C-alpha cells in the first residue's frame, strides 16, 4: 500500500510516519489489496491535532477524521475508525455473496425435459347420416324426437346441405353449408 503524508501547519516527523505505517499494516490484513492511503495531519488552534485518513480500496474510499490534543492518539483513533469501516464493508460484501442464489437454481437446465409426443387427432367414422330434403322446421321436429345431438338435411328452401343441432340453452342452432 502506498501511503502519502500531508502536513498542514505541521511538519510530519519520521517517528509519526513510522507509527502510522505500522498501524495501517494492521488494516492491510483486512483490506488485502488496498491501493493507497492519504494521511493528512494538521495542527489547529488551542493545541488541537487533527488526523484525517483516506484509504482507497476496490473503487471505494474509506475516510475518517479524529482530533485530540496528541497527534499519535488522533492518528490511532482515525485508523481504528477506518478499520471498523473496513470490517463492516467486508462483512456486507461477504453476506451479499453468501445470500446470492446459486447458479444451478438461477440458470436454466441445459436440456429441457422431453415431453412424449402426443399423436395427432384421428378421424373416427361412427355412422352415416342420410341427407333427406326437408325444411328447417321439419328438421327441428325430428331432432326433438330422436336422441341424436344433430340432424343433417338438405334444405328445400335453398338446396344446400344444413345441420340443425341442440344448444345448451335449449334452443336449436342451424349451420348451412
């Protein structure tokens, strides 16, 4: 991990660099491939020491800021905040991966189940119907007397072959060919 130090109103000593580098190595165990870190150390009014740390990891930037009266304590607190963020973020990533559906459940099966081929419907001759010339009214009287669901006849009015059948509502239907 590459660490950049910036001092504002403060000269960064080699001892503080060493202290922060050792502390950041502890975070490196959590964030294995952290690219770089930027440490900003500053001294403000009334002996206020501020440590701000930005760690770049996997296209994310973890930031923390701590201020106390001692620079070592401020940097340690800021690094501890970064470590907490890193553990939390890594836990979310692991939970999301573990909660994901397995590919065997999401992906379709390689071969669709084979359905047995159903044979095409067959035409079965049951009987022959004689075609007699009559009117539609005569055919309806014949249909009322027999148990057949329909009667085939030749309509005298127009000379066409017609079918009269019983409807579910009790009436008769007429089909002309």
